[in-house]
């Protein structure tokens, strides 16, 4: 039997309590059937782990928390550190603006590419794309993890609390109709307004992958220092990585723009790489971009992007995995303590 990630939820509600004894507790259960993805809804209530674990102590729980959030501590204890690259794909309207050409035309080729290389990834999907075709997302879910990238790809900072809550709930509910379970979220444009963690817990998400950056600069150095996975606001968090000593986000965008020289600055350890499928579209499709982005953002997109991506995978080497599988591995190591 393969383990699964489950959490304590309010009985019969499918929502995560904010405080009290039922507050979110990410843990492992030994009843997960072999095979991915699992069609069970993670919103169902689950038994109280603490009641069935008489050896659970404050020290033991503290050690587990350290092991999950500090890879160096797992290595110190002789455990296995996460060595696989986490590959994440943001599946959204073309160039984050409008159009579905990448969703319709690039996704099938991209899935074949991953299958040929034996790679699995997490796809953060804008749920409104299901109105174009549900079969595409269903095909992704056969071999990969499907998570939420919002309902409309609207920046969450442009929404009030009520609208933000609807965006999170409706996106997850719609995706779960096709690709359950959906347990992860990444905010469009990495926007993280105040209260996001609380709303994600209420919507039933177990992890947040919204820690990241779009633009270069020394401010990206914090990505290198962020534990992966870590925890914040009662959620597990998965930050994206940075390259060139934290100056650039580890994304296909900057790998394209910098050219192959960027491969010399890839991070060590277990990086989290993100990309967009519209980057594989020809340059003329970028006309929907704002005027100040049009001259430079499409550089090396289209067929050159496939070559950059292929060479990046070779340079990273090793295995590639999903966000969910990476979390399961760290939880397994924590359970052994």
C-alpha cells in the first residue's frame, strides 16, 4: 500500500478549522492505494491520529516538524534528503493574458515529451480552461499531479476577501470534477495577499506553492534560504528556486532569456523549476502582452524553448517528481522518527 497525505477537517464540512484541536495537521495514512492519481476526495473527515498514537509526545512532534522543514537535519540523522527536481507547470491563458492555443496545441506534445523521458510534474491549472476541454486535464491527471492556479488567472491582490475565497473554492471544486484529488495551489503572478493561507485552509488545500518571483534581483535571495518544504499559516509551502546566487528565478522564462549560459548558475540540491506552456508558442502569439514586455519576453520562445528546456533537464540530471510526491517523501522520513 502506498501512503497518502490527509488532514484533519471539520466533520461533514470539507473545510479546515482555523484554530483548536482540529487545526490542519498534515500527516501520513497507510491506506492510499497504489497508483496515481487517486480519485478519493481528500475533503472527507479522517480519524484522529493522536488518539491512536500513544507514543506521540511534544518532543516527537517537534522533531518531525524540524525534519520536514530542514533537509540538512534529515541528512544529519542519516536520512535521505530530497534529491529530485520538482517540475511545475503553470497552465494558464496564453502569455497569462488571453487565448487557449497553448492549452490546446502545446499540452499534448508536452505530455509526450515528459512520457518519453519518464518525467512526472505538477500542473497548476486555471480551472476556466476546462470549459475549452476537460479531456486535456483528464489526460494530464493520468500520469501527473493536477493542482489549482486559480479560476480566472486574476491576480489575487485585485480581489477582496470574498471574491478571493470564491476564486479558491470554485477552482478546486471544478478541477476535482476531472482530476481529484486537488490539494495544492499556486497564486497567479505569485501574488500573496494577506489572509491567503487562511482562505486556502478553508478551501481544503494542503499546500501552497505561491512563494516565488517573476522578476530578477537580489530580493530573490530569500528563495535560496527558504526551506522546501516548509510550513506557514497552517499549510505546507513549496517555494520555487532561484539561480545565479539568487539573482534570477529558476524558470524557463529566464533560462530562455539568458540563453544556455544560464545553465552554469543552476542551484544545488533539489530545486523547484517552473514554466508556462505558452513559452513553447511562436513569437507572433505574444502580441497580447503589454507593450513594455513585447520586445523582450518572447525571446527564444517557440522551438528554441524546447531546446533550452531539454538542455536544462539534462543539466539538472537525476529524477523529477511532483509537489505531492515530494511532500510524501518528507512525511515518510518524519514518520520514521
